[in-house]
C-alpha cells in the first residue's frame, strides 16, 4: 500500500525560499508514489495578527504557489483547512488529552509569544496551535509529514497524542513521523545566519520571496552577510553564512556542494554571490512564469481547492466517525 503523506503551509503572506526548499520542493517529488494531501492552513494563520482584507488573496496565492511549483491536482489532494470542519472538531477532542505543560514547552509558541507579547497579546489559539496541527495530520492517517525542522517538534506531539488516544480508546490513528530533508530542513536568514529564514522577519533582506523580481534577488544576495574568513567552504558550525548560501546555490543549480566548493576555490565572495543570484533567478523562473499564468485564471485555482477540499473531507470524516 502507498504511504500516506500530509503537510501544509499557513497562508500568512508571501512564501520564501525556505518554505520552498524545506517543504514544497520535497512534496512535489512525493506525489508520484505516495498518497498525498497538502493543505492551506488558514485556521492556523489566524492565530497571529493578519489582514482580513488580504486573507482570501493569501489563500489563493498559496494555492497558486503549490500549483506553480508542480503539484498536480490529478495526483495530489489540495485542500483548505477551514473547508473541512473535522479538523477543528478533532482538535477539540485531542485538546482534552494534551497537558498544558507540553504546549507551553513548544519552541514555536515560546518564540511567537515573545514576539507578540510586546505587540498586544497572545491568544489561546496560539497555544493550542499544535493540537490543531495534530488533528490535521491524524485525520489523514499520515505516515509521514514532510516539513522543515521548525515543525518537527509539533509532529512529535501529534505522534504522542495518537499513541495516547490509541492506548485509551483503541487503535484509531496511524503514528506519524516528520520527514526532514538533510540539507534544507533549516534555511537561514540572509541577514542573520544564526536565525532561520522567516516571513515574520521585519527585515525583507533576510528572505527571498518566491515572487521576488530578479533585481530584488540580486540585491538581497549581494547584501547577504558572509563569514569573516574568505574561503568558500561548507562548514555549517564555523561558517554558517557561506554554508547556507552553498545549500541554496546547490538546490537551485542542481550542482552538488563539493563541486561548487571546487569551482569557487580561490575566488572571492563577489563572484560567488553574483553567480548564486543568477542560479536562484533561473531556478525560480519556471515557477514564477506558471504563477503569472495562473494569475489570469484564478477561477480554476479556486475550483481545484473546492474539489480537493471535498475529497479531503470524505477521508477526514471517515476517521472522525
Ligand atoms: P509554515 O507555514 O510556517 O511553514 C511552511 C513550511 O515551510 C517550512 N519552513 C522552512 N523550512 C526550511 N527553512 C526555513 N527557514 C523554513 N521556514 C519555514 C516549515 O517547516 C513548514 O514545513 N504549522 C505549520 C503549518 C501546518 C502543518 C500542519 C504542517 C499546519 N498544520 C500539518 C504539517 C502538517 C507552519 O506554520 O508552517
């Protein structure tokens, strides 16, 4: 039997290359030999401040990125979380068996509440976020959850909730496992390499959006922080900045990191960065072109989401029943 896969992204503004390399790129490779459901997690996105006017547009754009990146609606179920009420319902049930302490210990909750504490308040939804995420995963009986490293802790919680539920009530859920990409599970910020690339970063120089223009990409890469010693070598501990750039270069060019190290031996950062920028621009070009095409036919994108959400609801309701 095919393995089942579930993952999703919050439609909270533009997606960046960290989302693409850490998550979406591996999803595309999974759709041929796995049973895959990918969601637009709008109920999660409203746990942090958001613009109600832009919200529908963000959901649409996230779907357009999924399709432009190569997810094929014939092979993949693309769904919108809020269209499948079973997610919220199972989350309630799982919440009755989730110790408060486990939620308070979650790294994302600690980080986000530190950010938000100064901006007017932390809502209960932010704390309960990982319970809803567990419901997302367990409803589809997912074996594997392809995510970036920052979400692995939440997948662990989903697994332990599944175990707890199965022990108490009888086997209802498959135990899921996070699926991380070795090199790209944590793409770092360009302006501050010890930090992960994040769309909530206030400095736009920290991330490259999937929709950034070639000039914006050149500018951001030119301004990217580098390490003190000039050598272009992959050593994430000692040289986090250049190692991050090498990972990005390798992913977008398809050239292995050791080959890049050899071809830039003795060369300066300026030349390396100029070539890297062109590799990112060329790597994103097909996605950007398809994105622009979809822009002219948003009705069909909404139709994909409606159909996918219906298919997803059938699976989710069966589990919930
Ligand atoms: P979100 O929307 O923050 O991010 C979407 C995906 O992108 C990955 N990611 C990264 N990967 C590598 N380097 C980075 N700098 C980077 N930044 C983000 C994330 O790990 C994620 O895979 N809670 C989830 C959404 C969600 C979900 C789910 C995921 C809701 N329910 C069920 C899986 C299963 C989130 O906020 O992702």
